[in-house]
């Protein structure tokens, strides 16, 4: 049943604290369905999805099978889609995905499993798809269909433009979808262009449909699908009107829903400091007036009359939020020594501070907070940059090839002496051969991954050198979960946490800068955040922890909204240039960060624009006009541990 605060939602939506809580509920529902149908002597027909989103559900189903006797003997499954052109053995095929994550770990008979084939010759695809539809019908129709959602709003591979009554068919993939898959396939060029997918119509015929979404990257598309009138440009929105469809999402994925973003529009409020700030900044933005120029009439006309009555008049509200916003700005991110710090984001003492910047992969640190790192360092803080993973999965072959060619040629050209058993040049030649005849199935060998790690290490060294950070202040953790995994198949464990605990204990920082709290917990930055959480939990009783301030940077290509910024660090034009210069060093990361609106921008252009825009937002609400700003949100230790 929907409540007042869900009045904007056209699809019943449940918001969960985190993805594992949501996945538990979905898995329990599936288990209950299987059991009750078993009792009635019926088979259960499940519609299954791939991607990172359903992974926690599959994990829980496997647990239920192993520990609570859930049997899949009478379950029939149909997967949504498959890339066209991939053999079932290809590591990125959805066949592999499903067998590795679920089918091989439960007792489902293989002839009850259906995943569209990626190897049907083009001429036979049409007929094949017809048969797929017929088989679903023959099995009795889908009882329970689970879905993820792509950033184009696709379900299965039904890209924008798919019609409500579309059936299983061959489709071509949207360029954003292909860019999102680029990391899985180690390069966009390797991502198939076509796929076979169940249609929107096929999905709508299922008795129950549950769409899941985790992480802030999905927030906008979830909001549109749930709240906007359905249209074919957003296939997930076509689920509206299905008699039994539900969205199960985590808090970051819910952040753009009206009840979260503008809660005063959906019902009575319990006004708090944070919600007042949010409302006033939103108002200033909506009516395009600086805070101090907002009038009672602006509040009344934009649905904030209640705030005015309870906490107004406008003049008081304006001053209050103006001051709060003003106090977030500081040129001293490590605290200003000898200054009154009563309204500064950071403490004056101790000074200088030990600062630890945690970067999920090389580049995140510089792109998100290069200017701040430069300031901290310049102002005397003891800054350590720690790179949690090597990032080697995101280095294109072409880059590794360039370096190996250089090594192999150097030997010939410079006539290096060949006394060692294997010269560097010989090793390079062997690795080059490997790159030229890749075994796609197996992925890169350990040696190639090492070469790629070195590429990123050296980029990190060059970039931090530009910012004048001493080289002995760089730590490369190369966490094992990453070295032993691949995208969507990372298995972090105690070993990773232990490495992080050691680092924290060695440095005993006064400030930690980190990211990932809003990411899908299956992504590299999401995993790194979870590891930090676990490490902090273990360290919660250490003495030094009570002096720790935790600052979060939002992530590459993203910035905190004004109302959530606790510290805004202005950058001078020269500082912004320096940061952009430093970002240039990350050559292996060209075009690696897929953002819909910035498809043709390089990462340094994105970061430059983002920091200028943040300064622009401060200016627009009536603060001083700066060239650029990097922003941070503060977290309490207890808040992090509970996230
Ligand atoms: C792919 C799949 C979809 C999935 C989407 C989102 O394109 N075909 O079924 O929902 O990606 O993936 P993820 O869950 O990894 O975000």
C-alpha cells in the first residue's frame, strides 16, 4: 500500500538501508514461492537477470540451498538476455555468468535452464527468438521476473525506443551501454554490438516483476522510471501499470526520488538543521536568487510555506543558511594553525596533521581532490597517498604493448649486454607475443597484469610529483581481491582488511579522505569503501581513532550537492591548472570514465568543468566567486560503521 510520501511514485518502491538487506528479501520471496509451488506439485518458472545487481540475490539463494534445503529441482529458468556473437565459454557471456554464480552451485537440472544463445547465425535469429517465447509459454509463463536497470533505463537489453509489446529479439546496444560494459570486456572495442533480449512485452507477461537497483549511479534513471509518465525512451518506465511490479532499491539509488530529494513536497516535515539547509538552498536554486534575496513570497510560492511558519521569517532563515554555507568554505583543508576554528570545518590543532588519502585506483585522488592535496602538502600537512588497488584491469592492451615494444627494441638498438639468463628485452618479446595472440577466455596473464599495474603506478608517481608530493609518501597496496579477480567477480576477504588495518595503524592519521559510500557495493570503489568500514570497525577502540576526522570525496565525475558539503576548498586559477596538468599523467585512463553527457570529454576536461561548476553553484547562491572548488562531506565514525 502506498503512503503519502510515495504519492509521486507510479511503481511501489521499497527503499532499503543497503543492497544486502534488499537482496535478502528478494531471495526469501523466491524461496517461499518455490516452496509453496512445490507443495502444490507445481514447477516454478523464474526469469533471471545478469549484471552486478542480482549478485547478492544469487549468493543468498545458494546459501539457502546449502544451509536451508532449498531445492531447485522443480525450477525452470529463463534468462533475459545474452550478447550476440559470444560463445557460452566466453568469460563475459551471460551463460558463464549464470553457471558460475548460480546454476553450478544449486541442484537445478541443466535442461531446465534457458539462456538465449549468442551463437545462433544471424539468419536464424528471428525464428530462434520465436521459439524462446514459445518455450516460456510452454513452461507456463514466468512466475517471478527479477530485473536490474541500465543507465539508459534499459531492462534486459531493451534500450530506449523499445516498445511496450516488444518480444524476444535481436537488438543493437546503445553506446552508453557499451561504454558501461567496456571495463568487463577490457576495452570498448571488444564489447559486442548486438544482443538477444526478451522484449518489454515478454517481461510484462510475468506474474510478478521485481526491479532492483543499487548505488547513486542509478538514482536518476530510477527516479524517472518510478515517477515520470511512461514513455518508450525509458523502457523501465513501461513497467508502470503492471499489476504486480515493485522496485527494491538501496538508499543511494533512492536519492533522486521526490520523497528523498524534496521531502517538503510530499508531506509535513519535522524540520531539522539539515533539512532546512537543503530546502533553502533548493529554493535559491529554483527561483535563481541568492539566499539573502529570498522573500516570504518565494517560500510560499514554492511549497515552503510550512517552513516559513515554523522557523521563519525569510530573513532569519536566509541568514542562518547563508552563514552555514559560508562556513563550509576554507582555504585550509588541514585546519588553519593559530586561527579561531569555531566556525571552520577543520580543527586548528594538532598542526601539522597526518593526512591519509585513500584512492580506490590510481587517478581517483588527483581527479577528485588534486587541488586539496596540493594545498594540504603546501601548508605543511604530512600527506600520504594510498592506492588501494593496482587498477591494472583498466589499462588498455595498447598501452602495455607500447611499453613492451619499447623495452624489446631498446635491447636491440642499445645493444644491452645479454649476461642474464633472460634479458628484459627477451621477456618483453614473449609478453608482446602474448598480447598479440590474446586468449580472451582466460583474461590477461599475471605478467601482463603486472605490466599494466606498473603503467598505473608510474602515472600515479608522475601525477603526484606534479603536486609536489614526495615519492616515499605513496603507498601501493595492490589489494588481493582485485589482483585475483575481475569485474563483477571480486571476492574481498580478511586479507584485504588486514592490509588496510596495517596501513591505518602505521599512519594513525588525523584526517582520512575516502570515497565510495554511495557506490554500488559490487564496484571497485564500493568494495574499497566496505573494506574501509570493516577496518575502522576493528580499529574503533584504538586511541588515535578519537582524533580522526573522516572526509569523503564524492567520486570521479561527481560532486556533492551544495546542501551536503561540509568543506569547500577553493582553488586559484593556477592551482586548477596544476591539477589539470597532474591529471594529464593518467594517459591510460583516457575515455575510461563513462559519463553520459561527457562522452567526448577527456577526464581532465571533466574534472576542470566539474570544479568550475561547483564554484559557480556557490556564486549563484550569493557566496564569493571563485575559479574552482573541490568539496567534501564529513562523516562520523559511528555513521560510517553503521552505513
Ligand atoms: C546489462 C544487462 C541488464 C542489467 C544492466 C545493469 O546491460 N543486460 O540486464 O540490468 O546491465 O547492470 P548492473 O547490474 O551491472 O549495473
